């Protein structure tokens, strides 16, 4: 299974806004895991959904990574340039009858947990625009893997449903793009938030269907609000600090959130010093396999106006 030459990791943000504390922890986890393994660390901007990606957000993210001392290798990959590669992958799935066009709207199957596959044997309404879906029932199943933190995982993709690969509006969906690009960048180790753990079965099913190598996976605890929600733009998670003091403090707090128990004296040190310590001491064994960590008080989302 491990067809990789050496360790290659990546951070793959969707540029829907600036990085917040939750995304800092994900970036830092993948960075440290790569550097501790003397590996490469790449950045991929997942800008396949332009309406969700405000102008300038990607360059803000890259600047934030630099401010926090995380330097990447090689050129940044931009998903908006990868149309041909995604189409090629979809064509291969279609040839193998593992992808099908679907005219159904979500409204038609509301009340059901997953799309029931009505268009599998032929498009229900050929006059309507179609999305392309994966035949999750025909690919490899069940899917199992050993997550480096959460241990043995087993899922039946058919129970998760026929995920969309290309949307009705012609935009590519995350599941296909991430698999094609992880392979193109020869990613050996995916390190990301545990919110994506249950997306992994589709991704592994697609890797097998397309004959691509299967990376190892390490899912990291998620940073949540006091109410238990994932930090996000929607719940007004504040952007990362830009001032010297704030950057040092937040980097230290991110190391703490990753259970690395940094010595207190490190909290006021510049990013390079903190990262040097963290790479030398990185240990996945120190991470507790619990799904959530509370956001530090100073990085709690602000209360929405009018509340
Ligand atoms: N682009 C995804 C996000 O920002 C992460 C993709 C991944 O790490 O697989 O949530």
C-alpha cells in the first residue's frame, strides 16, 4: 500500500476567509508531522467553489502561514487550475460505470438520510441539468484503514451514499478534487481535522477505483466553541493575530491544543524558536484520541451583532 518515496504532507485550506485558531491547529499538526519526519510540506488552495472564496482570502492565508513561521515546499497548488485533471478522473469513473448523471434535486429526497440512487439506472428527468454521483455501492466496500490517532476505522460507503463528484452548476466537488490532487502531489500522509474522518471512506473508495496510492491518515481533534460547534467563518471565529505578542501566544496555544505540552517559557518566544522545539519534540502518541478541544478564551468567536 505504501508506494511513496518519502514523507509528503499538505495543508489544504478552502480560502473562504482568513485562518482562525481551528485552522491554525490543523496547519500546525500537518506541518509538524511532516517536518518531524524530515518530509516535504505542501500547501494546496482548495478554491474550487469561487462564490465561497472572497477575493484576497488565499493570499491572506499564505501570509498568515508565513507569519506563524510555517514555510512550505514547492509551488502552491491551486484547484481552480485543475479542471482537466478532474474531468479525466471523472471520465475514467464513467467508463467503469462507477459514476452516473443525476437530475434529482435535494428537495425530492428531503426526509431521507442519503440520496437513494434513483438515477442509478438512468437519469430520472433528462430535461434537467445533471450532477455526477459516485456509485458507492459498486466500488470497494467496506472501506477500512488504521487512523494514526483514532485507530481502526471501518465504513460501508453505500451507507454514506452516492456522493456528488461534479455539481449541477459544473463546479467540481471536494471529494473528487482532493483525491486527484493528493495523488498528483504524491501525498503520503494526510493530516487534518477529525470533521473529515467520515469523508475518508469515499476518498479511499475513489483512490481504489482510480488506481491511485492510498495515503496514511491522521485526523486531529477539532477546536470547538463553548457550544461545541466547529470554529468557522459562520460562527464568527476571529482571524489569527498579526501582532508579535498575539502570534507567539496563539502558536503556543495551538501547540497546547495538540497536547504537545510545550514548556511555559516558549510562550513568549518567536515562531521559529517555538517550531524548532515542536518539530524536535513532536509526538502523535501525546495526542489524546478525543474529538474535541475547547477554543482558548481569547480566541472565542465574538457574539453576533444584535444578540
Ligand atoms: N479544504 C478542506 C477544508 O478547508 C480540507 C481538505 C482536506 O484537508 O482534506 O476544510
